[in-house]
C-alpha cells in the first residue's frame, strides 16, 4: 500500500521531468538528420477503410520506423510481451491483440533521447510511468479518455548491473531477472512480413511471462481489444490532434 502511494506521488514528477528532457532533446539544432523519415517509412493509413486496419497499419509503421531509427542511431529495440509472443507463435499479431510492445535497455533509451531531434514532428515520445513510455502517433486518438493516439509501448530493461538484466513485469507487477545473454546477441524474426529483433533467449523470457506460451488460451480467456472502436478518431497523417503534454 505504501509502495502504491509513493508511486502516485512519484509518477507526475517522473513524467514532468521526462517531458522537459524530451522537449529539450527534440529542439536541438545540431546534428539534424538528413534522413526524410516520412519518405523512408511512409504512413499508409489512407490505404485502409476500417479504423481497425488503420490502427494496425499505424502501429506497424511506428515499429518499422523505430527499428530503422535504432539501427541508424546506434541503439537496440527488442519485441516484447504479446508482440514477442505473436512473433514466435503467429509470425505477427496475436489474432485477438492490437498493440505493439518493445523492450529497450536503459542505456539505449538514453541514446534514443539524445537523438530525439531526428523524430518526425508527427510523432512524440510520451512518458507514462517509471520504465514505461509510448512512441505515439499524434494524428489519431484511440484511448477511452480521448487523450492518446496509436503508439508502440516501450518498456525499459535495467542494464546497470553487469551481466544482469531486469524489468518490471506489468502482468504480475513484480520485477523479473535474466542474464545479459538472455537478451544478447539479438535475433531477427518475422513479424507481419518484416523482420525485427527479439531477445536471444526469447523462449526463457516468454516462459517466465506466460508459462506454456505455445498453447493458445481457451476461447473464453482470449482477451478482447482494449480499444473502443466506436470512439476511435483517425485523421490524415500530419493533422495533429493529440497534445503529448496532456497524455501523462
């Protein structure tokens, strides 16, 4: 109970700190990337008619951008949670899932922050809570509170202890520990017709998260979408309708 109370006090401080840090990094005038990311990884929402297909296309586009950006800027991104499970079991989304999760080492996340001046202005990095951030599309709204757009969820892996990696398991709300060899070297696997990095020992990580992860749950236990599609708003790419400062 005390831990939850402290988290409620710390979370707004954490989020305000990172918002200021993100804004400062993104406004840097030096080392501006010569890459036109919107041309290199184009948004294709206009090719789809249903909101569900548009959301999927936007999420995959953000993941592809993040993957290519990571290789250009020298940081690493791993598929995580249900996205990692989907890549191993389905080579794409779990059929009843609709979001994308990734892991980043804490050191690599700092490198991402230092290269935020390369981020297209149609996207924003948004702090949610300690060790949890979103790379968010600003031309869509999908949250029930009307504040957040389609995003890739970024979960931070602590890499400050030599040969030890740990992260906060959002399902059990407890910290889990692995060796550095469980993550490195990364492997590339197919996810929705593209190839992305996954932890070296993805099986061990998935077993710790889900148990027998290769056996799909019973139909009654397959969690439906967390998105209320009747409230979804998808605008053309570049029409900014989300305020990142109002998301935290």
